[in-house]
C-alpha cells in the first residue's frame, strides 16, 4: 500500500496539480520548478507562495477573467518538464509559465512556448542562451543570469590579486555557462584559469574534486553550481580546510536558503552577487513579511523574481487589454518593472529584464543581530553594468 501511495504522489508532482475549474476563459499561470530535489529550497513551494502573493497584490481577476495558479515538478529532467508544459498549454489552457530552476528544462520549454505562442518567464534558469541565441519573442529572463552572477565578482577579486582560478562545475547547461562567463571575466581582468572539474547534478561527495582543486594551488576555488550542490561543496571544503590552506572559496550563485543551511559559522565571508535581499528597504521587507507568514523563511532572490514576473505579466495583460501572448509580450517590454523586487527594472528586446544587482558578503556570527540577518551589502551594481550589454547579445531578435 505504501508503494502505491508513493507512486500516486510521484505522478501528482510530476504532472502538476489537477486543472483549475475555471475553463478556457481563465488566465492560468503555471509555476514549473523543482519541488523535491536539489533546487527545492531556493524555489519549490516557496515560488508558488511568491506567485500567490503577486496575485493577491494584483487582484483575483484581469479583463473580467479569474486568475488561477498551477504548480508542477519538472524533477530537473527536460523530458518531464517538456511533457508538463505541453499538457498545460494544450489541455489546461495555461497562458504563462514561470520559474525553471534548471537551464536544460528551461531551454526545452523555451522552444515549446515559442511554438505555442505562450509566455515563459525564467526566474531561476541562468544560461545565457535564454536571452541569447535561443531567445524568443515570448520568453523573458528575469532575476539573474550567469553574466550578472559571475562577471562582477570575478572582476573585483582579480583586481584584489586573486588572479588564479580553479572551477568545480555542475555538468549541464547552467554550470557550463556560468563557468564560461566567469572565466571570460577572469581573463579580461588579467587573471588565469588554471584548471577545473565537472560533477553530476546533486553530488553528495565532492572529495575528489576538492583534492584536485587543492592540488592546483589556485588562489580561488569557484563552485559553478547552485542549491544543494553549493551547500554540500562549501561544507566539505571546510572539512578539507580549503580556506585555512590559503585558498579562497567563491560561490557565484548563492541563495539565502543556502546560507541558512550552511550556518553563518560555515558561510561567513562568502561574497557574491544577488538580485534581492529581504532587508534592503521598506518594499523588500514588506514582501518578505508576507512571504515569511506563509513559509517561515525569508524569500530567495529566485522566489522574489517569481513574484515580480507574475505581477509584471498581469500588469501587461491589463495594459494590453488582451491575453494574446504576442500583444502581452510587447507590453511587458514597454512597461517599467516597479515592485517589491526592483524599482529599476526594464525589459530589453532580447527578453532580458535588467535591474540593479547587489554585491553582498555573508556576516560573521557575531555581526548577525537576528534570524535571517545574514548579508552585508557592499555595493549596488547599476542595471546598466550588472548585465551583459545588449550590443554584445547574439539574440536574433535584436537588430544590429
């Protein structure tokens, strides 16, 4: 009996919640992400909660139609993500899909959404291809990307003399792209990449990779991964005394849930770029308060990005006066992005939403004054500098 129950639960999460009873005249939004695996903490049910907060702020109807939110688990598998997206579009009449903490899944769904003329917003997928060579008229990369996460940190550290780098990289589109962007920034700044190793997604044991990194004598050991992989890698680097032996650990893609899992005693001193921190200002704190009431945790930048993406989409539907995807996509590019996530956002031709980013450092335990008081904001990176210039894009939608 227990196996039967587990089998039904697996089907439920793989193929999403039952279709909402609103008929084809509803506006339906599908949150498609990792609900049970390595990226569940940074997105997962928290992203669904963030979408619900956006809906509450906007209202339950648009153009006289009710708004419904569905959720589904892609299990970090492009085939499952693709099947679910097709079902949502073809059977459940879903108008927009959002989140995607897996670049492989995101790239697969990008093509489906393009063909079906549906809106897709990528809060958590970081590969540059989504707003680059695989860009789409109805696809939007929202919260961050591998350039915004890697380039600023790499440039700054090389300037400070940390000029030799070794990468430990998750072996799929996201990690490979992140390593590539960081490597470019290191080299442009005058540094050198001395080596690297690639690991499978959801790796429990980083021992061999850390030994190789130690042997490289690189000044910087950079983890080009995210979520549970980053948490495990940082914890194990402590066991191998990577920092004590003179090397610096860099985690370009780090979420507040990662820091919470590590604890400040392990995470202290980690420096990285984030698109959102709950304690920046009154607006960020207002959203965080609503989120905390639901989840008993502070939102990650990915979850805050889902909130922002859903809210902007609904504003665009209202402004366009239609739920036609092409008309809505045009309005999304036209309207400024102003919400509790950002007050500086604009959407470019290539679908990249650009906004200010923040260089932060994890506090020492003695510096933290309350629960979730984890970051020191070192600098604001203006939107114009945080993301790769439009002039350098290889998106075919952009006129050169």
